[in-house]
C-alpha cells in the first residue's frame, strides 16, 4: 500500500445553464477533484489532473502565486483546456484595502496567464471558509455564489465515448464485509457493466464486477468520464491504493518506451541525454533514463512512431517556444557528433524505466526533477519566471517494449544515429588515382572499420578509403574518377618543396588539400557499423 496522499472528491448539482438548455438535461452534476496544492505533493497533483475537464486554480490572495501555483498551472496547460482562477481567503485582507489588493493580484494573474493557453481566464475572489478551518460552521462563505455563477457560464459538455477497451483509474480502495472490495475511481476509456470481468494488473488477478454505484445510486453500467464505485469479489484492499484497472489483457507492463516530447519552457536546466527523471505515467511515478532524438520531418500520422525511419541523436532536448502544446523551432548547437537542426523539429525521448510500468498506449507522460527545490522570481514585466520549475517535459507514449531484456530486443530496432565528421589532409600523391592521407585516424585506430567509406577532397574529388598505409595511422585513398590535373599539379608542386629533417612533409605542404569523411554511427547498433 502506497503512502501517497489520496485524491478527494465531492459533487454538487446546478440548474442547466441557458447555453445548454437545448441538450435536454434536467440538471448538471459537477464533480470536484481536490488535488492537494502543496509543492511536496506534486505526484498526487499530476495524477489527479489527468481526469479533469475544467481546472479551478486556487490562489491564496494574501500570497499570490507560489511554487505550487506555478507548477499546477504548468500541469493544467498539459492536461486540460479550460480554467477558472479562484482567489481565496479574501477575508484575511483588511476590508478598507480589500478591493484594491484583489485588483492588483488579479492584474498580475492576467499578465502571467497571457503567455499560456489560459489567457483571459476569469478570476473570481472568494472566502470559502472565513476564519479558517477552525471557524464555526455558522460562518458564511463570502462571494461563493459569484464563483458558482462564473462556473455555470463556462460549463460545457465534454466529449465522451463508450468505445474502446475498458480502462479505469482507481484512487481509493476499501473492503465491505460480506460484499467484496470496493474500488472508487474514474472511467478513462470504454465502459463496464455489472457481471463483467476486470483485471487488476498490479495484482496480476481478475475479478468479477458484483455491483456499481455512482454518487450513492446503484447503476448497471458506467462509461468514459463517469465517477463510479465498483464492487468486485474480495481481495486485500491494503495492497492497492491508486492503480489502473482494465479489461482482461488490456494493459501491458512496459520496460521502455518512446514519447513525442515537448520541453517545459520554465524548466531552466538542460534536459540531457543520459539524465534520469521522475516519470509520471498513469497513476505511477518512476525513475527513467532518457535519450533524446529527433527529425525535421513530421510523423506520417498522429500518435505514431515509425521504427523504419532514421532519427538524429541529441545531446539534449531542444527548447520549446510558445504554449506548451506546441514544439519549437530552435536550432541545436553545432557539434562534431550531430548536425545543426533547423526548422520545425519533431523530438522524441526514449525512456528506460528502473522498474516495469503498467500503462496504456498513448498515455500522457510527464517528466520532472522532483529531487530539486522549486522557487519563483518575478520578472520586471510581472510575469512569473520559475527558475527551477521541476516539471521538465511532457509527451505521449507512442511505442514501447514489454521485454525485460529490451536492450537486446527493442533498442537495436531504433535507428538513432550520431552524425560524425572526421578531417585529415593529403600527405602526397601516389599516382593519378591514389593519394596517401593522414590525420583522419590515430595510430591505434582499426582502419578496417572504415574501409570502403567515401571521403571528399577539398579540391572537389570523391574518394574511397582502400586501407592503411604503414602503422602510423596513414591511409590510402582511391579516386575512382581520377585526380584533376590542377590537383595533381598542386600535389606534385608540394612534393618538390622538399622534406623536413625527419623526412616528413612540412605543415604547409600536407595541409594544402583536406580530406573530409562524414558518416553515421547508430547508437543502438550492437555491431557499431558505420553508415554513409
């Protein structure tokens, strides 16, 4: 049983607002998911945010935006499209200064939200519990009716579907003597009926659905979006707190996965290949090692990963620009091991989990550094700048492996390459179709791996590496079309200039014509072959 704080739920009903009156509803039921706001409980926040349709961002009006506020805003941008900001605890502001203070905080919030998808979101000031939690129940809330009115105006009917394999997010579990074990949660996909058989992958067991309730009312069926309690045949409830339940065989346990990834712009530290991050996927948060790579061409279809394509290795993830739902167009710094990337770059991340993770295809993935402290500074423009925002990136799971030995079976399928360039010089001409070069290889390099690779002379000719010349790292290059006359003249002229005391050509002589070799080395190729 996990010690993760549980999500808390409550609900209330509202009359159908005017803009939904033609839908035939008698009332609208709203379920509140209370995600704990403290920064130390970010795991619970990330888990709860994935099952909401509209976000209420609660801000202490006496403190303004805090660490957890900013991180909740980032999570909100990733997980939902609608938000209302609630300024709470207005009773703690001196009445004579209250209106002016609320106005200032509201303006700062609007400025902050301008850079997000929530620009223009309504801000409502309330005091939900004047006097704090120890105040008598007779103490009335302040302006809570205004929040209900704003919420009513912004209500919408979410898109729901009962199609697809059943998937259910469990947030609490408890036994009922003589009846079975009850799981409470939200249906994420598909539907379930009484007498269906469901699987609890975490326990590697299947159970029969005996009965179901939605807000104390018995029901025979529940579908996507429904908040439902499901009573199944008995099992030890202490073994489970938060988990996923599915149709039998519906959820794999994966050891590695590939996501299309987007960097959170507020995370200022570089996300480097080889680094480990806390990965939240479904209801689990586990450590994983990352490898970043990308390509300039967009995928042929959404939410897919083409294993047959080649991808460019990245030492680190590129910055994202704009709102969190879009990738950036930022160039990668040049390197001898990777090309300069420009244009619209599609980025991916390989995640190698420290332990198997139970999750569905196309699951939302959030990467974070939960081992660092977060704090906030205000920029001159009054927009929020989270210098050490712990949430680093997000994406969608596109491809995965269930094999415990994925390094042997899964990784070699990935065509992720480093683009390398080596440069040497022509030392001398041997004949009109052969030159001797130096500087591409060290003395100890096994030149056999490079035999047959194409090189280019700075004078324009293309050549092929034929083999080693001696044991000092020199090599022989064949020029299939022959050297140009002007190249031969230049090399013959250099040859006549004489030798140094050691018998080697001088620096000015052998640097006149350069030899360049460019090739790909595939990162996960067990044979480490070089490809051009």
